């Protein structure tokens, strides 16, 4: 029996961006939010006016990393330490990965459909804003 997978839509991406921003605003943090589809294509991006400029790049790289490895970037940080199994991975590819908390894959019916990345806060904050957005999408 085959089931049809519903891809991540632009409406989903807008929901994720709005929810992540609400969580960040409640914490008093200016952020950038990136949402990618399953193919790594940009569905939505927003940088708060007062967010540091580099947060746009970090949010996108975090989302891309979470998508490519199918795991939250918060869970991958130790893997790229000097003694970790992925030590050389951050520099091995043409498109750099970023192993800092704040990127989270998005699954639907157990399948990867995209990823969200947050930049601008402390890594733990970015991760919590991303997970809050996923909770909102699941409603």
C-alpha cells in the first residue's frame, strides 16, 4: 500500500516562520529564520530588522545541515569535535555545513520533508525557537 506524502508548502513555511519569530520575540531575541523543502530549496526566509547580519547565513546553513543529515544540529555538535567521527565533514563539501544548534529537520508521516534553521540567539535559544515552530506546525 502506497501513501502519498504531502510536501512542505509555502503556507507551512509561513506558519513556521511566524511561530519561530513569536518564540524569539517572547525571549527578546532578534532572529533570522530559514525554511527549506526536502530538496534543499528555499521556501521562506525572514531576518528581523535588528538581527545581526550573519544570522541570515547561519540560519540557512543550520537548516541545510539538519536537512542533509536528517537530525537536529544540536545533536550533531559533538560529532565534529577533533576526536569525532565527522571531524572533517564541515569542510569536506562545496556547501558548508554548520554544526551549531538551531537547525531541525521537519518530518511528516515519518518522512523528511524539509528543515528549519534559526540564527541570531544563543544556540540553545535558536534550537528552542525552531522546536517551538515545529510544535505550532503540528497543531
